[in-house]
């Protein structure tokens, strides 16, 4: 029998491990995002006023994403008595503080907690909307929306179709939910299920990229005559801070925004991955001497085909980026539409960069979603094709 000493490993140096996946110390591309100077955010009032979609005569203040959502909810509740806000723990402010202080101002009859039943929350919201109210229902995490899927697909989405000439609808129904990865959420707090809803006619699906976008899109969702799934990238709740108009305003639904113009490659994305795309674009433009256009879809269904097709016809190359899984994702629909509408203008196959078709592992979460390197490589493949 071998002596115990012979069974010991010959390497005696302690292994240095990182508890979570993160960028390597010598990384060039996958570096932490600096939101304090990021070009996708409005860091000054003058920057905000250059965008004609925002009110030009309003003052502004620096808000993060959850504060901007709180501002939109406050305005909706204050200006329309039909607006209700409810969900799990909403009365005390919610897990992410989006409804903070609203129960105090508007009372427990309009801002209130519900039982832990997503199916019940959405079913109740549909009933309220059918009776002329404007319910804003919160699902605490998008990962838990599945029990309510039947209510959304078979009731909310079909209501106007089923009512026919009666004019009945559930417009004013908004279902809010935090979504996406935060780096340590694992299988039940990291999901991005938006593509499941974009398959359903009758639902609008929206995902904002920033505080100013979130306020305007949420107020537009409340005013919409269609039921809306409003998905909030939770990693941005506190990270993304920018100037947000103090006045109420609505941003157009189903209209994409070109956030950076370019001539050689079009990148189409939405939500948090736009920040990763921006980093990849900066590196690729420097290394390959190209000009890259970046489009924020904002509305995922119905989505703005014209803006995307016009851009791709100009650049001849397209890369679609999203955090949700690759298979049957938003990128597949966008890529198919580009193939149908801009095929003769393409100089390279449409590239898709997305989450892998697997469940989110805790330690390896950041390896599962698009990073700067994967987007950079997709740009490189496209221009070298």
C-alpha cells in the first residue's frame, strides 16, 4: 500500500479561485461597464434636449432606472383615478423599490399587495381592465410569470379578437416584470422570457434600455389600447443613471431608435446588451476601421421592421444581439426578416449573438450571455466574409 504522503498532489501552491465569473485581470475587451460616462446615457440636460422625442421645455434630474419607473407610476396614479398598482410586496415599495412611497400617497385601495399567485395577479388585472380600469400588475421576477402564461395568452391577448364588434378590450393593462441576468441570479432569477410573448398577437412587448426611455415607454404603455408586457432589465435598476425629464412624456411604441449611426455594419439589440454592444463597437471601429450603426428595438412586438431594413440595406451587414436564448429568439425573427427584405443588399450572413441554449448556472452566468468578445468576433466575421 502506498504511504499517505505519496497520495498528496505534487502541486503545493494554493489555487486562486474566483467565486463568480468575471473579467480576467489582463482583459482588453470584457471590462466592467462604466455607466457614469457611457454614451448611451444622458449625463447632462443639454444632451437630453438634443433628442426631439423628449420634452424640450421640461426641467430634468438625475434618476436611476427604478426611480424613473417610480416617477412614471407616480404620474399615472396622480393623473388618472382608474390606474391601480398591485403585486407581491408592492405596497412597501417592492423588491427593487420601484413602487416606493406610492401606497402612502395614493392609499391601499389603489396600491396594494397581492397573494403569491402570478396567475391570480394577472387574472385580476385582466378583469380590472375589462371593466375600464388601468391596472399595472407587477410580477416580482420574470422567472415566475409562467403560471400566468395562460391568462396572458388565452385571455388578455385574445380579448379584443373575442369581443368582435362589441368594442370590448383590455387596453390599459400593463404587466411589469424585472428580467435578465445580474451575475448571480442562477436559474430562478436570471431569465429573459421575452421571445415567448413575442409569438402572441394581441400583446405588446417592451424593454427599455435606460431611465429616460423607461419613463416614456411606461407612460405610453399605460395609455396604450393594447395589453402590454413591460420588461425591466434589473441589472440596470441602480447601475444606469441619467438625466430624466421631470414632466410627463410618452415615447412611441413599435418604433426603434438608431442610437448610433454607421455605414458598414448594423447591430440590432435591446435592453442591457446595448451597453455591451457599445463597448464591442468602440473596439471594432478602432481595430478594423469601420463605421457601425447601433439600433435599439425598444418594442420587441410589434417591432420596427422598416428602421432595421433601411439600415441593413445601407450597411449590407447585420448582427443581432440579445441575452435570451439563441433558439427561437428575437434574433431569429429579425434575421429572417432581413433575409426576406434585404437579401440582395447583404454582403455577409446575418450574425446572431445570444444566450446559449441552456439554463443559467450560478458560477458561469456571465459566460452564458453575450459579452464584448463574442459581439466583437461577430462583427469581425461579418466584415471579413
